[in-house]
C-alpha cells in the first residue's frame, strides 16, 4: 500500500492550515479583554477566570488574600483595596494646648503622623479655640486647617490672642475610608472642618 502524504504548506501564501488550526487555540496569546464576557484566546477560561487577567484591578479584587493596590494591606483587611493611599480609618489623636508663656508669636503644632496606621493618603483637620472660652460643648471651636497633608501646622496667631490661657487644639485624620474622631463628642457631629 502506498500512502500519499498531503502537503500542508502552501508555498504561495506561507499558510499551514492544518497546523494553524491546531496551534491557534492552544498558543495564540492572551485574554485581551477582561470584562467582555468572552473567552478571547479560546483557552476555555473567560475574563477573570483566565490567569492572563490577574493584573486587572477588578479581577485582583476578587481575591481577599492579595494586595491589589500595593499598600501593604491585603484586600480583606483594606477598607479601600483599590486605593494605595488608604487601608484603615484614621485613629483618634490627642488634645493639645498652647500656653502664652510657652510661645510668643507663631508656633508649630505637631502631632503623630497616622500614615503608618491608616495609609499614605492621610489628611488632617485641625480645630481650635481659646482655652478661656473652653467648656463642655466646645463653644467657639473653629476650623484652623482643613485637609492638610502634613502632621503639623504653623499657627500664626499670637498665643496671647487666646487670652491668658492660650489655645486648645484638636486634630483628626481623614482619608477615603472615613474620618477619624476628634475624640470629643460635641465636635464629632459639628461642622468643624469638612
Ligand atoms: Ca481565555
Ligand atoms: Ca474576555
Ligand atoms: Ca491593599
Ligand atoms: Ca488601600
């Protein structure tokens, strides 16, 4: 018996239709669109089910054990898993006071930087008032600085402008996960800074 071998190579076009048909589904690249509901590379895996789509944010977010935004907090423990600037609601900061005897004119007020606790995108609201007027309801509380990025503020007011007792300060952190507390109930619901 004589077997006749068919020629798969077409010298005119360079096509090898039999080989191409076999190789196509197995080797032809990647899932090109990760949210079209189609298996683009015909490997039986569609969209996020295809490892080709692992780097796509909406696919990465399906996995609690990954850190999609690279901020060091796994998705399951990250209140903003697609925002590298925040992973926790800011914690409470502390009350500070400034006495006239301790400072004359401008003074820098500083506090604990919450970037390590809440994420690099932390902003701060600074509320202040005079100690002379301080009472349980915090009368006269005003927003001294809204959404400042630094864990410090230079207060240009003369401490003597706060009377003989000086100024009080309360600061809270804020990020895309939420606002931290001032730590004093009358201020929490009040519009002292946005
Ligand atoms: Ca696929
Ligand atoms: Ca697809
Ligand atoms: Ca994260
Ligand atoms: Ca985050």
